[in-house]
C-alpha cells in the first residue's frame, strides 16, 4: 500500500506467520524503462531473493497503461530479481487516473487484457503475473468483463477489491460481486476489501466463495489478523485478542527502523497513522491514541506506548463492525 506498507512494514508483519505472499507499493510506469534504483527503492527485498527476512515472497507491483512500457519494465524488474509481478488496476487516486493509470483502465476491458498480456508475454513462465482490479470505474457493469480480460491476458490469479473506483474506500465492500466473478473464472480469485476481523473473513468467504483473501488496512489494524485467519483455516482455531504488548512492540520496532532514514516528526506521524488504524477495534490502542494524539516528540511518543496509561478513554469507533 503506497505510503503505508514499505519493506520495514512487510518485515514486521510477516514476522508473524499467516501470509503467503506480499506485494510492494506500486511502481508507476509512464513512458520509459525505469532505472534499477526505482525498483530497488520500492522493493529492497530484490537484493535478498525477493523474500522478507522471514522468507515470505514479495511480488513487485507495476501501475501503468502502455503495454510496451509495462513489458519493458516487467523485464527490467525480473532482471533485477523480481519473483512475481502484480498489475494495479485499482488505484483510485485522481492524479493517477488522470494520467491513465490504475482504475482508469477498467473503463475498457480490452486495455486490461492488453496490459496483462504484454507483461505475461515479456517474462518467463516461472514468474507469476497477477492482476488487481476493482469492480469497475463508475459502475459495476463491466466487472466480469474486466476480470475475464485479466484472465485472457494471462494473469495467474486475480485479486478483486470489491468496490468501484468511485466508491473509494467507503463501506460496504460488495463481497457477493466477487462470487459472481469467481464463478466465471478458472484462475484463483482472491477477495479484498474491508476484511478487518475473522468475522469479516467468514462473511467475505461465504459471500464470495473465495478461501483466500488479500489484507490491506486490516493487517495494520490487527497485526495478528493473517495468523488469526490462517489458524482458523487450518484447524478452526480461534486466536485470542492481539495483546497490547504485541502491538506496542511492532510500533516500536517500526520506529527503530524508520528513525534511521526519516526525520523524527515524520516517524511520529507514521506511528499515529498506524495507531489510528489500530484504535478502531482495540480499547488499549484507542486509549493510547487519545493520550498521544498531540505528542510530536518521537521519544515521548515511544515512551507513551509502554508507560501505564491513565487518560480518559473513548470507546473504539467500530467495536462490532
Ligand atoms: C493509503 C493506501 C494506499 C494503497 N496503495 C495501494 C497500492 O500501492 N497498490 C494496491 O494494489 N493497492 C493499494 N491500496 C488498496 C489496498 O491494497 C486495498 O485494496 C484496499 O485498501 C481495500 O482493502 P482493505 O479494506 O483490506 O484495506 C492502498 C490503499 C490505501 C488506503
């Protein structure tokens, strides 16, 4: 996730078992073959066999529209050590869409197919090429055509974020639409959107028929979510709530990695961003967020994560969502 999940975050999240693979933030492809440093910046794991330190594969995501340039960059990524490529047809950002990228291609399924075919044709068959779509740009009428286009182009799996571009990130995610798509495809379909809890997973699974899901914000909100889902998939185990100590530890390790490369104030805002996602479903995180929301000093912030907290508490915003 652009601006949110970088290599440090991938390292921390995949420390806990549960993930099969991860995806980088998108590499924006316009009209040139990008230099190696751009790929290495987005995916430092290229220098480590494209796996996180705990051995989970990292696939590199490309976002672009011109098939030839996408193909050239796909080849470049693979020469640098990419072991899987994902194509982004879901980004709703206005600037990206204005420049003909992300979800804007969903307006014409033929363009989705051409982009996927160009990339799949440019790299070895050993490199899985996957696509990530939404249900459409302004409406859902072409959802199935876009999904079929990705499959026809040679995608080995399809991730479907169950909203249109115009729906942004507004709940609800229309998981039943993923089911309609899945029934017509032969490649694996992976459900995405608004999976924050095990209960959400169950519902998404029963409505979509997809066993596998892709986690976005939910993985940050609950760092044990992938493990929780995997535990249930494997043995119907119900994992208890993620302890505050685990959450605080992950935030501290994140700060320790980021403070070497970013100004302390920026690290504080990134920590607040993460804690803000955690607080919706965790009372202790809600308390800490409330107590630390005005804090700007990194060391004070980190201390505030571990010190006993006595501030007034607001109930988590979406306790039972
Ligand atoms: C800040 C932000 C950045 C994102 N960046 C990307 C990205 O680079 N590539 C991508 O495929 N999806 C990106 N997404 C979309 C998520 O991967 C996901 O599809 C969406 O948030 C819905 O899933 P969720 O409810 O589990 O978060 C981003 C989402 C957010 C909120």
